[in-house]
C-alpha cells in the first residue's frame, strides 16, 4: 500500500510538484493583484 514511500523518485516527483504549485500560486496572486489595481 505504501511502497511508494520507499522510492526516491516518488519523493523527487512530489517535491517537484509541490514547488511548481507554490510558484504558480504566487504567480497567480501577482497577476490578480495587477488586474485588480487597474480596476477603477
């Protein structure tokens, strides 16, 4: 059931996905703040 926990590749993939989510989330926050600042 938890065999993936012993696979180094699985941890690298999980870490990569987590970092991508964080970076894209910050990017979305910046983009939305720029759009909102242009509103009257």
